[in-house]
């Protein structure tokens, strides 16, 4: 993603469901066309030039130009976003201003980020977004502890059936922090539920670049639609919902007599990325990430 940002000048925005192909869209050529004005090259010509440069970026599978000048960029391994998130310095959204804080309970008189919504901790039901987000944060931490109890510390082999073995973390990279990550195989995050989580995680760079996380602007420009699309609150809710689905139906831990595999390890890394983003988002919105639920 950093290489794409360097070429485009801003992070591209993920598009579509990512179930079959991982696609980003960038308005960089349109932006350059506006900057150059009438004396510059036509926007489509600018877009074709940018497309040629983007095709040379490692990890890019294909690039096409969509009128009036958008670049549609397909990446080969969408799971690489996990490695990037875990390797980077935690920056997250800026701390919430008093007018932007989320009301976290009935006694909190502060205004909420989004309309009259309240991120209360109770009731602890799936109908309460505040609980859903907090629970996702806690669940993503649980799997790390359970994995350690199972001795899932590394993988060997060359496929999704590769077994986890008990060796030190520094031999494969630690999902709790940056490292070489020799045991992390992002290409194994191919289940539709894994892809759904990656799709939401991939919004993070463009949302951070917007530098206005609580005011409902769409990454890449313009205004988002009211309701679920507006700002960091809805973003965290969507990330939590997709992670719960993956947690339950594409688990990071083996079931029954199943042996741990490289796919399980990849999902552990993804869970750690989810936890990191949720934690940063909660903190930035003035809500303390829970230690347990």
C-alpha cells in the first residue's frame, strides 16, 4: 500500500466486496488533471500514464482506467494489508474533540458522533453496536491467548494443510507486533469471510489520510451517506460485524481433533490486525477498549 500511495499521492479506496478480486479505486488522475488545468494533458492521458507506473508496483495484478479517469487497481494478495497494519506505528484517528465523543452510557451527557446514537455497553446483545464493537475487540484477543495454549507458534509445510509446530515466535514473526512474519501466509486468507474482513481493513489507510475521521467524509472525497456509512463509528461497527462472522464461521483455531494449519496462523494475524484497529478507533473516539467482557 505504501508503494501505491507513493505513486498515486494518496491511498486508493477499496471497491466492491473483494470476495473474488481485491480491487482499489483511485481518483489520482482526476486530481492531477484539476491541478494542471487547461494547459495539462487530458485526464485520460494522465490516467494511462499513472496506470503504467502502478502496474510496475509489486503486488499489483492488473490496472485499468475507468472513465472519466479513475484507476481500478487489482492486487494479487489482499491479505498483505494485515502485515502492513501490524508493522506500522500506531497512529489511528486523532483524539476526539468534546463535540465528537461517543456517548458511552445513559449517564454520559456528551453528544454522540453520529446523530442520537449511543454506544452504551448495555444491553450486551447483538442489537447494541457498542457491545458488538467491544466484544469483537475482546474476541480478537481471546484467540491469541487460546492459540498460545494450543502451542500454535509456527508453521511448516507448503499449503493450507501445513501444521503448526512449537518453536519460538522469533522464528516466524509475532502477530502481536512487527517482524519478518515468516509463518504468515496472507494468500491463505481466501475464505469469503476472511475477504470481507480484509475489505474493511483495507479502508484504514484512506480513512486515516482523510484526517477528519468523525465528520462523515468519504475516503477519497465527498460526503458519505447518512447512517451506517458516516465516519469512524460506522467503520468500527462494520469491522466488528465482519470479524464476528469470520470468528464463528472461518475460525482462527482448530476444532475438535483438527490439526492447526497455516490458514489458522494467517487468521491469527488477521485477528491481531482487527484488534489493533478497533483499539485505536475506540481510543480515538474517547472510548476505553475493554480488558474483558
